[in-house]
C-alpha cells in the first residue's frame, strides 16, 4: 500500500465552524506533513510530525491545530477560519525526512465562506 | 537557505514533441534535487530525484533530468510528450542534512495540444 488517504476530498465551512481534516498512511513512514496550496502556487509547509512529535510549525495561526494520534494518522483541526484560508490542504509522508521520497495525498479542497 | 527558480510559468507543446522544463537552484553545498508533477485536483507525485552520482537521472513516465553543477541547473526533459503529461511541474531542493523543509519552485504549467 503506497497511498496517503485524505478525507474529506471537499469541505465547505463557515467562519464559526469547527471541522477536521484527516490523513492516513500505512507505509510505516515516520514523518508526516501538512501543506497548504493556493491555486497555481507551490505547496507551503505548515507542520511536520516526526515520530509522532511535532517537529516543525511554520508560524501557522492557532486556528489550525495539528494532531498525530499514532504513526499512521494525522489530523488538522480547523476553527474560526478566514476566507483567505480557502485552499487545497495536502498531507504527505516520508520514511524519515523529505529528502527521501515524499508521498502526497490528493488533498482536501477547503472553502471558507 | 536553499531556493529554486523555474523561469517558465507556462509551456505549450504539441503531442509527440519534446519537452524541456528549466530549474535553477541556489544552495551552497550539493543539494538534493527533485521534480514533482501535479495533475489537476491531485497531490504531487515524484518524477525523479538526484542526490549524487550519475548526473543524468531517469524517472518515471519517460522523464529524465540532468544535474549541471556549473550552471546550478536541474532541467527536466521528455523526448515525446503525451496528452496525459499536461500538468503542473515543480522543481524542489532540499538541504544535505536532516532537514524537513523542501524549497519548491513556483511551478511550470504544461499544456499539450493535439
């Protein structure tokens, strides 16, 4: 199994809502990542978990809250988002660091109204 | 810190024609170099990577790339393009250490005309 599975594929939420994005991999990878991608732009790193510990937070606003319940799962909890947070949210994983191959999920397209 | 420049925002190529996408990097040491492809509505997929050794790297889907240290370049090529190659292509560079950050270029959109 060489897949990174993200759910949901699409999400529309209001600015007062609380929602969560989920990501799952069963490749035994020990690093998992959240990226944000605006249309026609490269992905921007948000968070990195290494061995289930938060390793990098790229100064992401606190309305985004990551969680890594176990080595296979990665969540991104969303609360009080702004319209400018609308984007494609990509999860990725790698054996260790990203200089190994990064495996990306197909993303969650988020719209904040 | 490392950085990547992809000079071409958009390239249009005819099906069956050759394709070359340019990538220039900036990094003080020998970098890790990657090409990723993203089809519409999808995540990124690794085409190929260079760490060391042979400077001509073969990848998936018939792509190859050549590392030229003297030019700080890592250009991607395909001899004959298929309609399914229409996508966004990202060059990326990583540091030679246990660094979780890749620096992505702005991307090149490839359109394939029949």
